[in-house]
């Protein structure tokens, strides 16, 4: 159940709704009492993402890529509570072919988050998307809408759209540091740490993302293993009707740090 199932980082979140965090040590989940909840048995992969990837399904999902050769499901989406397979790629993958992965709402034409791994690109519902595949580096909430932007090769840009900012240096962290729900980018260059923040004003008020336990844990886990960008335990993106999802907006009386 554990041997050979680890990935290059861990995820910690309440995946079964009992008020306690569980641990995803890779291709398996450990309950807060130390007992094994489930395991995929698919082995090691470089990256995986945990969040509300498909808002039309209850609970959280995990987007995995696996390095070991498999006849199918080498890239796949799993139910975080039960460990049940939701969908996976039907073709075989070779050893280390998939490499990196991303999950995030970058395309408003499809509900939920889009999921990419290697040369593969899918919707949250399992529809394979033809055409170009986004780079699997980082995603960031940078501008005024709820779509995440691509952060790759020292630039921040809309998927299939314009470049919004140039960010020199090596990305060390992506997080909502200032608290207006968009994210800052921390880079290292010429022996210095630089923090970049968007100059685009937020279109609405939302709770600081660091208030979300999964997001805060993801920011912490960024200091171990391979680099990731943080995810939230709630869906933050465009809803199935093509409009902004209203679940994480600030309610009356809540303190806000929006600019």
C-alpha cells in the first residue's frame, strides 16, 4: 500500500468532511487516525493536485500523473474521499512520459478546471481537448477575473491570450500574500528575492486565500519536494453557466483586504 507509492510532495486537507486533515502521501490517503483510507496502486508520479477540480461533483478530487508505465489511466482524476477513479486516459503511457501536470480553470469555454499532463489536456468532466496543450509550470490568479493565468518562462499570460506581465527570475513561491485574493509571485534572481504583485484592480471582494486550510497547507508544502502552486478547497473559477462562481465571495460584516 505504501512502497513505491510516494510522490515528490504531500497534500494535507480534510478530504472526508470530519473536521480533521488527512494526508495524501502520494498515490494513497492516510486518515487522521493513522489508518489507510485508500491507495490507487499506480505508483510514483512527479506531481499531483488536490482541490475542487469538478464543482459539479461533491467533495474534492485529485489529478494524478504517474511515471510507471500503465496500459491506461497514467493521467487520471480520482475522488479524494473514496479513492475511486473518475476518469483516466484510455491510452498507454511510457515510463516518465507524463512528467509534470497542472489543474486549474484557465479556459472559460468548459466547466470546472482543465487538467493537463504531458501531451494530454482534459476537461474536469473527462473530455479530451484537441489542439495546443498548456505548459505545465505554474498557474496564478493575477488579473481581475476568476480564470487562472499561465506563469511560465518568466511571463504571466492568459491561456490562448495576451501577456499580462513579465516576471524575471526563478519562481520560488506563488501565494496570496497581500490578502486581496489574487496571488503574488516570489522569484529569485541575482542573489535577491523579489515579490511581484498585480497592478490590476480586483473586480470583487473575496476572502484572503490564506484563510483556506488546504491553500495554506499547499503554500507550506511548496518548500518541500518539487514546486507546486497552491489550490483551494472550494471552487474558485467560472461556473458551469459561464459566470463567476459566487461561493467564495466575502459576506457582509467580514473583514476584507481587497484593494
